[in-house]
């Protein structure tokens, strides 16, 4: 397990984990960008509130992608059943 320093809103955070450093840096940059998006729309918001709003935005994005993934998986499974039925005699 290694320690990696990342910066979010100019604050240094030391992250410990098994993931490659590049991955952790990308995730930190993503979070930083999401918080900055909140600041772009509401520049006077407190840092904690901006972080919570960014977390909600990220959770919403994840939830929508999971629903989309489930729909795609269900569609593939339905198509697979139809196609495999064509080969059964």
C-alpha cells in the first residue's frame, strides 16, 4: 500500500491505497473539477457545502450510469435469447 499526495481545492490530501498513482490522481482531479463546477455556479458557497453538492452530483451521475448499464445488459440478454432461439431446432 502506497501513499500519494493529491490536491483538491488547493488542499493537500495524502491518500493510501493499492491503486496505481495515476488512477488516484485522476480520481482526485475528477473530484476537484466537480467541486469547482459547483463554485462556478455558486461562488459564495462554503467549501463543505460545495463538497456535498459535488458528491450529490457524482452520485447522481453514477446512479444514472448504473441504470443505463442495467438497461443495456437487459437488452443484450433479451437479444441473446432471441438469437439463441434461432439456432435451436
